[in-house]
């Protein structure tokens, strides 16, 4: 098992390195000049050249990528040119590892921007994930165990309704009725977990529920289908014929087989959700990664966009590694692959 985990972790690190190279090629080898945008619209050619030198954009692409990787491991100082740092020591900005770059548009490191935005998106995603996994599995199990009944049809029909609604509609409805008209919850304002865990959770319920209802509807239908499919397997019918009771049969045999595809879906959906909750963040005015990505794109802040892309890519790759490891616990045969 240990060798399997190490193998998957090494593959994950290799994918992260390849992803960083691909991102650099896509963003820094195009027609867009990041130095011109960082310097400003009225900059002279000399000022643009100085900006390129300060940020390291005057070096070949491979050299820029190598310095970026070194900054991720050991940190980096800006301006990039040692002569400029020596001439202006008061203007030197240190970017601690893992350094993802420096934004001239906001005159700050990309790390500091992500440090303020990432906890918001991560908090929403985690709470939404817990809600939709618990709700999706619960309703899926109930629907599968009562297949063909009125309850089963009601759960499937209701899940279709929530799945059809766009997230911004659900968010606006929750905000207008639950928070404003009925005042069941106060208007949500993000509070850091370290500051007040209770307020952190309370203020995240509405935005997390906005996302959870959509995913919960999908997971209820998928878990129902997987459980019904697993219930028809020979080993499940054999266990049932031997007199295994309904609850142990569900937990030890049926649900374990149904969890394998759900684990894949859950891991990838969580990783995608970390950067894909743009609409929900805008509805509730939460300044997370989604809103930061939109703002950076409108300002053509290339270093910040690259940092967001790499961070979200890391989420997806790490989620895949975790899913592979969970596979090994659910189905030991996976360790041989």
C-alpha cells in the first residue's frame, strides 16, 4: 500500500511540473506582452524594457520557467534583476515559497492575492461538499431502497427540479427569502474560521447550500442508479440468499461497490468547485478565487491569472491522487495497477 501511495504521489508531482510548463507556454509565448500591460498604456519603449528586466520577462521562456520553479521551492525576490535590487534595496519585495509570481498591476505578490481569496473559495467548497455528499447519498439510498414507490419518484422528480435551476437563481432565492424576508439567517459575510468558527459556518450555509442543492440532485440520482446496479450483482444476491440482513447487506456489499464511481465524481467535482463558484461568490459578494479570476482577466493581470490556473490545476491533480488512494482502500485490486 505504501509503494502504491508513493507511486501516485510521484506521478502527481510530475503532472504539476508539466502543467506549469504548459501554462507558461500558453500565456507567456503569445502575442500579449505582460510587461507593456504591467508598465501602463503611456509607457515609453525604454520603460517597457526596464519593466521586462525587473520582472524577468527579458529572459528566454525556459529560463523564466526555471526561475518560477525555483521560486516555488525556495522563494524569490523582486525585481528579478540583481542589479536593480542592489541599486534600490528599499524596493525589494520578497516572495516566500511557494512563490507564484508578482503582480505589477496590484503591486503585490500573487501569493498575497491568493492568500486572501483562496480561503473563501475553499470554505464554500468544503461546506458545500459535506452537504451534497451527505444529502446525495442519503436520498440516493432511500430512493434505491424504495425503488418504484411514491417516495422514490418524488426524490427523483425533486432532484430534476433542483438540477434544472441555475445556481444564481437558487442563490438569489435563498438570499431574498431566507436571509432578507424571513430573516432565518443574517446576510452572509465571510468570517475567517480562525476568528470565529461558529460565525464562519453560519455565514457559509447559504452560499454553500446554493451549490450543494445542484450537486446533491445529481449525486442522489447517480447514487440511486449505482446502488440499484450493484444490488443486481451475483455476490449481492448470494449474500442475500444466505440470510444477510438488509442494512449489513447495503453497507458491506452494495454501497461499497457503488462508492467507486462516486468517489471519482466527488474528488473531481470538489477540485473544480474550488475555482468554479464565480456566480455564487458574486451573488453573495464573497471575494474568492472566482471573483479574483474575473477581475484579473479584465485587468489583464497575467501573473495573477497564471497563479490561479496553477493553483486550480494543483487542486485537480491532488484530488485525483487522493481519489486513487481512496480507490485502493475501497477496492484492494486497484493497488496492483
